[in-house]
């Protein structure tokens, strides 16, 4: 494989990864790829910087203006708001956010 072929190959892999909505570990396992290589090529192509520009910040806002902090609203960049009560299950919250992100990627 020539250098140009290798670059084109990895650009294709990075694009598939981005479109998959999977974590690096899940994608690499599914495609039998070494995760270090994927991280290397993502960094080399600047893919991590591009992803940061699309937004990735979440605003956490207390629901009660009196400051009791019984729950928070999570406002995602696409306008979706998730309300989380005190004592929530973080694993479930992560699953909800990952699902919302995947739905957002599919609707593009």
C-alpha cells in the first residue's frame, strides 16, 4: 500500500467511525482495528478539532430558582432538554444522552 493509499484508507475509516455513533472501543472491536491507530489517524487529520467545533458543551442549570438544587436541566445543543432528579442513575443518563446524539447524527 502506498502512502497515499494508506491516507485515503484511514480517511475512510475515520469517516465511518464518525458516522457510526459508536465509541472508539466499540467501533474498533466491531471493525477489528487497533484503537491506538484510530486515535493516531484522528489526531493526524485533525478530526478531534473538527468534532470540538460542532459543539460538545452541555449547560447544567438548577431547576429551582430558590437554589434548592433538587434537579437539573441539561440543555443539549440541538434544543433538547433533559431533566435529572436528585439520585439519578448516571448509567441511564449516559445512555439517554448517547441515544439523543445518535438520533441527531441520523437526522443530518
